[in-house]
């Protein structure tokens, strides 16, 4: 539910749904957008020392963004889905602790998570336990994508296995506290497999979920992505599947 017109689309007309001018099931390579770092960013990320200097000094004290009402208004000028109105988002921004705002302004904390929390504070609850309409959308979109992948695998006569990597918020209490106190999402209480994960792992015989494999320390601090240790665990999990 990231784009506002998705909530009004008919389930049987998903093929017609367009995001930023692209149909969501058009797999032609003309729509591929590769993320490319600037020359400056490539140099910084080339060594640990330069990256540390950039993160702990330049980003904190030079490259910063103002977290204020104008910042929130800019979020609300985009073509997104807004669960709460602008005034509620501004109130949430003002309730954000100043020390957290400082880290967000330097992008030490993931500022995109924060923007999402301001406009859709129940995002993780909606992902984990969506209402009937949202769940039907989740199922139909996921099935179309996975069926496309599986057909390609069949065409090329290769064995494909799809692994769902869980977000830390669905596994650990510490992660729930992080998203609630640092990124300002509403509390998401449930643990384990989300409704869509339960559906996909039962519907497809080549979709897998790594239960009881990851720990909280396998995720990057203040992020939902895996660190090196977490990636190794997932790599071993996938290796064992084959």
C-alpha cells in the first residue's frame, strides 16, 4: 500500500496498474533502473577509514537535512499513500526526540524509514496482518511475480528456490523497540511469519522461510538489512536447500 491509488484498484485489473508510468507486471528491460553511486561515494566506500570519516564526521556535521514542518510537507507532496493527514504527521515529527532527529538529519539512521513512519505509522502492522482487501492484493501481486519467475526457471530447465528473508521487527523484541522509538512507527506486537509468508510457503513448493536461523545481531544496527554474519547464515540455508 505504498501508492495512494493502489487502494482503489480492482483485484482482477492488476495488469493495468501503473506506478510511475510503468505497469507493475511489465518485465521488459527498458524499465530496469540500476542504482549507481557517484564518483565521490565510490571513493568513500572503497576503504573502511574513508567510510568511517564520512559517516562519523562529514555526515554528522556537514551533510545534514532539517527535520521540520517543511520536511514533512515535502513528503506529503509526493504521489504516495498517506494513512494519516499532514497535521498528524507534523505532530509525530515534533514528538521525535531531538537526539534521534540529529541522527536522522545526518542519515545515520535510515531517513526513508522515518519518512514512511510519518505518513504510514501502522505500516508493519498492515504488512504483517493486512485486512481482507490488502491481503488479496498481496497474494495476487506476489503470485504473479513468483509465477513469472517459476515459468522462466521451467523454460531454462533450472531448479529455482525462493527464500523469504524476514524483517527483524517480526522476530525480535529489540527490533520492535528500535522501530518504535527511533523511527516512530506504531508498535507492532506480533512475531513470526506474516500472513502473506504463511500463504506463499504453503501455496508454492519452492518458497522457503528460514525459521530459527537468524539472531538480532545478524542485522545491521539501525537497519533491517543483514550484516555479513547474517548473509553467511542465509547462504548456508540456501546451500542446504540444494
